[in-house]
C-alpha cells in the first residue's frame, strides 16, 4: 500500500531553508540563544543572585559589567543569560504539554465524528478566554513556580493545537490513500498512526514553532505579575517588573530584558514562517 505524503524530503526541506536568508538568520539566532541558555550556568560571568551594593545602576560598558548592573548591583548580563534559560525551558515544556494533549484530541476530533462535537465544543469554550487571561487564571490557581507556569501556559495553548490538527486531519481523511486503506480493511487506529499522523507532522511542527514564542511571552507576563518564576531566580519577566520602578534612572535595566524577549519571540516566529513556506508542497521543488 503506498502512502502519499505532503511533507518534502529532508534534503529538499534543507535546500528550501538555505535559500531563504531570513530562515538562515533566524536559525543562527535561535542556535546561539539555545547554546547560551544551556551553557549559561558556566558562561555567566557572575552568579545571578550575587549583589554588590557599591556598584548599583552601573551603566552598560562598565568594566566587569558589559550590560551594567541593577538596583542591587547584580550583573544584568548574567541575569539575562539565566533568564533566557528559564524562558526557553518554560516555552519548550509548555508546548510539549500542549502537543501531548492537543494532538491526540485533534486527531480524534477530525477523524471520529462522534468525538468531534464534544472535543470541538470544549476547545471553543477554552478559546472564548484570551490566551493570557486563561494562563494567568490557571497559574493563580496552581501557584507561582516555573513548573506551574509551564503547565498553565501549555493548557492555555491546547485548544489552538486541537483546531489546527483537527483541520488537517479532516483534509487528510478525504484523500484517496486513506480511502484505499479503509477499503483494504485497515483499522482506524492503524490509519491514524500510519497515514494521518505522519502527514500531519509538518503542520504540528510549524504550530510548535509558533507556539513557543507565545509561551515565552506568556512566561514573561506571568513572571511580571508575580505568578511565574519567583525571585531570586532570574527571569526576564521579573527583571522587567523590577526595572519599571527605576526606568527613568536606569532605562537599560528595562530595555535589555525587553530586547531579549523580543529577539527570542521574533526569531521563533520568523523561523516558523520560513519552515511553513519550506514545507508547503506547492512551493518550489528545485
């Protein structure tokens, strides 16, 4: 039995990505960000909680503190590096949670008509609440911590995953190779595992790259509100919350963490758009 796939082979996908300058630049930025985040405990010049009350609010470019210090004399560069680690950790954990729950539910909703009404109405109910409002509410219920922030953001992202996977499952279910499998006597679970899910992988992958920056922004908002990562652990959101009190005196303490959040979110979004274009079967096949 031959399976028709809508996902280009790996070599063609890499060629398409290499021909896109934005994809290359965003991939390099993400690679560097991930390396810095993973190695930050060893790369950071200071411990993120180390204070020096004799050197508070030193500006960027100060010897020993290239990005300056905050109100407690803590090194801003070290805290940004560790904060990026926290943001990426929450982003990956949240999206993994959303995929583990949302993908099976989306497959069931798109393939089994009996499940569709219940799952789709549940997703619509969750979508009635704005993403950040839902995440804030769940985090407030569960308590403030990195793990709880990841779970809250992941649950808030489940309905979006369900809708995307359901839509692609409905499209794939109508194709000839699925009908041929049904005629050959294949079971529903076998068809979902061998035909539908592999062909929906590209959609899931693109959705994940779009969901990670939303999770990073969600973590920053939760930490800013005191519902995410708690001091003294560094977080880009808590850095912004602290810096707002001293924005006029030390604007760099707010600008630099904000730029780090923007850079991470922008790089993921650009790479996600580039990946979607590269996976498009209607694109160039050269």
